[in-house]
C-alpha cells in the first residue's frame, strides 16, 4: 500500500461510490466549501492502482511557517480494517509534517462500540472496534476523553440510528407505544410537509434558535447554520410542518356528522326493534367518537383564537449521502405540540429515506448521558421512542509535532 496526493476529481469519484460511514464534514460538498476558506490537501490510500481510501485535510497557518491540520472526520476507507487505518494515519502524519504541521486533529466517524436504545453496551456486537483508542494513542495521539456532554467544537460521540431497508409496518412495530400512537395520530390530521427554499432559510433558523434557547443547548451562530445550509443544499431537505386549522375544523365537523348519522341510524333501528346486539353495542362507541370529535373541535377553535389559522409547527434539516439520511437540526413550538409536528416530519422523512434508497436513518447526536438528568434528555427520549441502536464514536484525538513551538503559539493566543 502507499499514500499519495490525489486530484479533486479522483476524490469526488471515490465519494460517489463510497457506501460506508461518512460525516457531512467529509462530503465533497463540504470540500467545495472548505477549499475556498482554508488550504486543503487530498490524499489517497492505494493498493497498486486501486484507490482504497481518501483523506481530506485542511490547514490554517500559524506563526507564518506552521500549520494546524484537521482531517474532517476522516479518513474514509472502503473495506475498512484497522491495519489499513494505521498505515493511512502514519502516512498522513508524514505528509502533514512535510508541510509544516504543528498539530493534527482527528475526530473519526468510525464506530467504537454499539449500545442499545437504553444506552447499555452491546458487548458482542460485531461492529464494535474498541482497538481504536489504542491504535491512535499508539501513534502518539492524545485522546480527548470519553465525553458525555455537548461540546460545540467537537463531534458528539453518540448517535441514534434505525435501519430503514425494511417495510414501514415493521418500522412502526419497532417504535415504543407512545411514539407509534403519536405517529399514527399525525396521519389522521391534514398536516403538510413543505420544502423550504433558499429564501426561506431564515424561517428555519428562527424556529431552530428559539428551540435551542428553550432547551439550553450551546448556541450555534445563525451565520454558521446558514453557511451549512448553503454548503449542503444539493444533498439536503429543509422541511416545515404546517397545518391550516380551518381545514382541520372542516375535517372534524365532517367526521362528527358521520358519527351523528351512525347514531341516528342505530337509534332508529332500536326504536323499530330491528337493531342487532352488535349495533346496540356500537352506538356507545359512536357516541365516544362523537365526544372525542367535539373535544377536538373545541380545542381547534381555541388554537385558532390564540394562534390564528395558518400554523407552522416544526422545522427540520435532513442531509443524505449514499449511506444514510441524517436528521441534523430541528426546532418546534411546544405550545403546538398537540399536532405532533415533529413526529409527522420524522415519519415522512423516513419514507423519503426509503425513496432515495439509503439504508439508515440517523437521528444524529446525543451526549451519551442516558439519565433523566441529562441536558439533552428530552431529545434522547424522543429518539429513543423509535427504538434505535446507538453508535458510540471514539471521540477526538490530537497530536502535536513540535511541542516548544506549539507552547509559544498557545501563549501568544494563536491557537
């Protein structure tokens, strides 16, 4: 095997055919963005003429002649093995050193170990790769630790995933009772899923920022979100869940009239002595349905009086590649949670993931604190409802190649 620089065309061709784990930070679309911002380097892992893997590096200058390198969640390796990874990392280090590297940072998008939906380690899962930490540390890298908190500048180490290459009915059955009920309820309401255009990015950002502030997450600058939206727009769905209250009121009133019709028909038969036992029993069911419709009609009238007719319920950003669809960001209005807008959007996007042919739906980041005291417990509880498996990533590693110069740069505030 050997590692050598590759062209942009070779890098993009590899990614078009790559079917393994790939974070959006290593997507060719992100390369197009970062290459206009920072110095970039593309390396390939070869076995003869066969390109086995790629690494996208970017570098920022410090103290004029030195560079800080990052590998943007790479490298990517087809038919992954630790042997190939180790060789690739060694060669990346040598390449970076020859180009003035002061530091190299890796945050590999590679599974460290698997957990179930409750966060328990699945010790015998074949996807586990607990050798990763020793591999990086053996090459002189410092591990930033097994973090279980929200760190804005580093990848969250945990992500919840479901497989969607199966019938929708099976996906529904795998949900917990509450999530399945809420999902089915959304199918009884006239909810709409709208795709937002570029000139509507601010609408999404507003909903997300309000949610972020309410939950207490570390704020992501609006400009950073907008840059990401612009960067990934060719592989992204930006959606808004919406309902017209008048449409729902009309639907409920029509359904109410149907129930009244059933009740009147059965009561007329009962008066004539022609109603069957089954019909007499069902009249109570229809009356219960009637009471339910009346209750919902009253609630919709209250919603209309307080919030108006046209209601935006939630918004979400979904990125996709050859491997998976990723639920990157979302926001919602808790005062409109009755409509289960987030459940509706998630279910519709699971269907979309199937439609475009990916095998996984990735609910993305979790802190890894699975207790009720977790900062992101509400987010985790929502994702857990889909009975996902949880992938734990190894975290972030860094290596300093020239410690005296690094210390000077840090003291001067250059790092």
